């Protein structure tokens, strides 16, 4: 990819391996291995290009256009693994594209729907990609705003149909008929998607779950609050009672209506953001309250393989829990923003702050060392003022422990809170941030030529690559950061994750970090039977069209994690590979 975009002089940095309590690196440091291999290949390509350029100069030929072969870095590359943020792949994202891939069955971004024709009901497919202009317009907007926008667009189309048209209007309508039909077809598709999303959100009461997730992530809710929510009646039952329905007490609870995968995600968010809280007693309480299994608890504990502190130990105290709480960034909202949307949209993927630190040259060189041999240059737009102090246009603040101190579990320095920048004052709906700042002074002091020259100043590209996969929420932040920082920001990874895939990867991890001890085996009563609507399995067979991934039948086949384990490598081969990497 770097050679394709002509970035052979990349400054490659990587995240150092996570440490356990004994100061040992957990597992192999894959980030360093990939970073050094990348730098090795880039070095070879630079050497080859330099040789080719010298040959062409000797022969009087024109040099190739495969990047540059100078001695200054022109691009910043940061290689991470999922241990840098293990909350982002689990928590619900409420923007349109992310929630579609979270809640609906859209393999390879293909949505299947049905239409009524003269021949009967026919199945159609729609690809949700860059060629769909309406999807591009809506994909980064909050789902509530999307539903409102689609309703308004539908109302405008209906009014246009009912309007009395003159002969000239009819002529223009006939000329624009293909475009009009295509636009209305896209509107119909996305209206169908919105209706399906709305149905799932209501059936599973995900609005309440989403708010609870945000409160848990920021330390504002405890396990008691979660269990109380699960034991509460669903919103539909409460609304029915308030509307004059039956006064008989309801025996249905949210726990019974909520898919197992959703309950597991809620527990994982709690365990990841409240270190050292899970022991045998706590696990048994969760099993009884949520209907989860011992295997689900084992999946939660496997977050420790990503550096999380899940299990309670003899050294665990309330103070250590606060001190070890991972850094969680919160989005600052403009005063005019929708407060209802804000309650769902507070969590910001960790990668956003890291990219800003990379842009501002404030990313710790100790925690994120460089393996490049080229000197890096400081961009003129890094935000330093005349006295050397850095200024930031940041839209996040840092959540720390309950005692107000910064979490010691964070590898990053806390930046001071600042006023909202221009980018934060815009609705997060994919709307463009103005390129041109407000003009001040006289025309002589600020000319269009000055602005044009400023635009032409080359800024280094910022590239983040995540081993283990990247979420759609993190990709969305890349779009916003490109506008905010006025430079190319690429955020990608080995694959695009959704919560189901991430949990499946955790389940298939080798090794078992159970809470069981030789003297006592964790046991629990069988979970209560769940109604059909509450049957969300982690690895079900592909459901038929229009069937939401949360609303699958109980008899769906579940893929065994053992069937997807990675092949074993011979210890001698592994030792040989590691020694080869050290030589490189």
C-alpha cells in the first residue's frame, strides 16, 4: 500500500507490547515484528529506486514516479494491535453505517430486500458502497438523524408527485426521469433499512442498553445498575401499561428479551472498564442474573490476553481498580447538539486521540518507538505558537479514576481541555468542515493568494494500521480527522471488525483463563428458557433475508471455536522465525 501511494520514506512506529504485572510482554510483540519487516521492505525498495534513478540519469532517461528516495520521511505510519483499545470493538456505535453492520445481516455490505411486482414478491440486493450517493451522505450520521432525514426526503418526493405541473415542468421531469427513478429507488432502499433497524432497536430495547453501555464505560454505572436494568420490564410493556393496558404486573424482563450476545457485550464492557472486579462469586452472580454460561464468562476473562485486568486478585482494592482503569475518551458536544443523541454518542474510539497526538508530535517515543532509519521532519502545521507551546483543536476529554486522578494504566499523557474547535461545532453527519477560515483584517493583510499558498503546503500523511482488525467507528474517525487536521488520514487494519467477529476471535483464542480453582468448581443453575426473540447466537448459520442477526432461531447451528483454531507451529520453527526477526 505504501509503495502504491508513493510513500517509500515512511517513518514507521509501533506500539510496544503490553506488560503483565511482572513486567513481561504478553505474547509476541506482533506490532514490532510487522513494523521492522515493513521498514526492511521499504529500505529495499528505496535502494532499488535510488539505483534505478542513477541508471536513468546516466542514460538520460526520465526518473520513475514510484515515490521518493530522499533521506527525509514524508509519511507517518503507526502500527497497533487490538490491545490499544479493546472497548471499541464491543460497544455499540450509533452512526448509520456502523449500526447497519452491527445489527443487520449485510455480508460484504450487500443488503437483501423484497419488493412487490406483478409477478409477485421478488428479492433484490443493494450494495452499500461509495457508488450509493445517499449512503455516502448518511453513513456517518447518528441513526436517529438518519431516520428524520429519510422521512423529510420522502415527504419532499411525495409533495413533488402531487404538485400540478405546467407543460415546461413536465418536459423537465421527463428529461430527468432516469435520475429521479434512481434517486427514489435509493430512498426506498434506505427507508427499508431504517424501518428494519427501528424494529430491532425496539424489540431488543437497545436504546436502554446503549445508554447503559455509555454510563458503564465512563464509570457512572456499577454492576448493580446493570443487573437492575436486566431485571426491569421492557419499554414496550411499560408503555403499554402507561397507555391504559393491563394493570397486572409483568413477568417479562429485559433479560429475557435481550439476545445473549448483547448481554455478553454489556458484561465485557463492564469488566474491561472496571479492572479486577470478576471473581468466582461475581461470575456466579452474573450467570444467575443474565442467563450467560461459564463459557461466556471465560470469553470475558480472555480479554486479559489483550492486556485488560479482568480477574480479581488478593491485591485488588478499590484504589487499584480506579488507578488501573483504562483511558476512555469522551466526545465534547456543542451546546446546540441533540442531547438525546449525545447520550448514545459520548464514547470516542481511542485511535482518534492517538492520531491527534501523532499529528502534534506528542505521541510518546518510549511507548511508540520508531524503527525507521530516516530522520523525521516536523510539519509546519503541528500547532506550535511563537513561545513554543502547542495548541490543539481537540474534541475529546479524558476520563480518569473516580478520585479525579489520571489513570496509571494509560500510556499517554493527558492533554489539557480546550475550547471546541470548528470541527466540533458541526453535526457529525459527514458534513464538510469549511476549508476557508473566517477572513479578518483588510484585504491587503489577507489575500486569496495567501490562502492558496497555504493549501499547497504539503502535509505528511498519517496512516494507522491495526493488527487484529479495525472497527467502522474507527474508520469513521479517520474521515473526521482528515477534515479536522487538513491532511490525509488513513485508518485500516487486517480486516474490518464487527462485535460478533471480535467476540468470535476471543472465543477461539487458545488457552483458558478460567476462574475455577482446584478446590472449588464454578457451577450455576441452568439458565431460564428464552423466548424466540431473545435468541442471538455468536456464530449462527446465515439467516434468510430480512432476518436480523439478533433475532435468529434457537436451532441455528453454532460454529465451534475449536474448528477455527489456527494451525500449531512447531517450537523449533517458531524459534528459528524469531531469531530471523532479531537479525533483521
